[in-house]
C-alpha cells in the first residue's frame, strides 16, 4: 500500500480525522400530507414511526424483494430527505416521482444544489468544529451564512458526520476543515475503510439480483409495518428462519494475497461444495492481512468457518471485520 494512502487511513483510524468528498450522491426531498402513506408502501422500514430529527436506513425493493437501493431517510421540519449512493440516485428519484400526480406528494431533487462531504475519524469531536448540542441525528446547521444538512453516521466504525452542503460553499467548508487539520481521504483509502467496516456498495457488493435480507443489515427492515412492494418475499425469508446466503467478512490466510484478483472468486467448502463468492477485497493495515466481503451460503455462515479460495484459506468473520 502506498505510504500516502496509509497516512490517510491512519488519519481516520487513529488521529485527526478525514474528509471524504462524496459529490454525486443523491439527495431527494419528499413532502406533502400524503408523503408518509406513499413512502410506507415503497420502503422496507417504518417511515410512520420515524421521529423528527432522526434518520433510519431502508431499502427500496422491487416486487420480487430484490434490491433497487439502500438509502438513509431522515426527517427535518416534517419533510423527508433521502440520501442515496450515486449509482442508485437516478433510479430512486424516478421511483418517487411516479407518485407526484397521485395525491399530496411532492418530490424535489436536491442533488445538483448540494454536494455531500463526510467528516469521519477518531477524535473529530475534539476539532472544535461545533456540530450540534442536541440528541438529533439529522439537523440543519449554519456555515458561511448558509444552511447545511448534517447527518450523524459513523459508518466506517469511528465518529462521523455526513454534510449536505450548498454547492456554492462546498469548497469553503473543505478549506475550513483542512485548516483545522483534517486530511483529504482518497477513494483508495475509503475502499479499505469501508471493507473493514463491512459497508457494501451498490454495483459491487449488491445489485438488482440481491434479495434485500441477504445484505445482512438488520436495521434495514421492519417486520411489523404495513404492506410494501416486495414484502411478501422478504417476510417469507424472515419467517422461514434464514436467507440462502448473506454478506459476510472473510480473512485470508496469506497476508500478501493479491486483493485485486479476489473479487468474483468462488468460495469452496472443505468437502469441495460451492460456499459463496467474494465481492470486494483489500489489504487491511489494522490487521496486517488481506480481507474481503462476500456472500457466504447459510450452511457455512458460522464465524471462524474455514473455506477455500483457490489455494488460500478464507476464514468467515462477522461484520464489521475491524471495529
């Protein structure tokens, strides 16, 4: 691993904090008297139970229970804000806009007006950048005379916030954070951090062939809410007891295993049965080992189960791989 990337990694894991530029992520505002009713029929989590100033994870499934997107949805001032990956932003906007003529349901695409920046890392609360004194998890703050949307989510295992910043002051906030000692974090360093944290990416670790429960994010689905698209398939999997496979962590036996060649590799059991497939891999500086994310079949999901990847041994690890 290049020393520059390693230094960025250490800034997040051990000192100072890191600045991630996630420009291109989607931000969609949904409002109206019938917003809760329509949204409740589209997503896997209970939108009606979402308190003001809080956010939750949810999925948009299709009728077969397969994944269209994983989103964060928060509530500010009675309006709902959907934060989506760049790869799924367009599809979710299109999905929501279908209902704008059906009732009191209004959709605004804010993706061009705001840029997404994330401040993550151990000790960022000591930087002096005052974010909030409340127990809210999504809220508005002011910077340079403009309002930002701040969302608390340490999703790579440390302290963390996502900021949706008006595009005209995005560079100003970056400069402000850099002056406070925050390092810019490259896509290469983020890839290592997110694999360690078990954070799946759409189009890499999940796609339209993935059944929602296979991702393994327990807070993604409410099994007590009303009907929604794809619910029958998702509920059937839950109540029969388990998924056929689930996204899991893997630790390779050979520290210097070439991570670039692992995605797509088949996992085999000790008796040479198909046990799953690797989706992402990297060298973990924290562990000094090559690690991976992959879908492991139910029979082999128990932690510390040893599987084969070619001539290497892959040990199953519950997510996150690094805490």
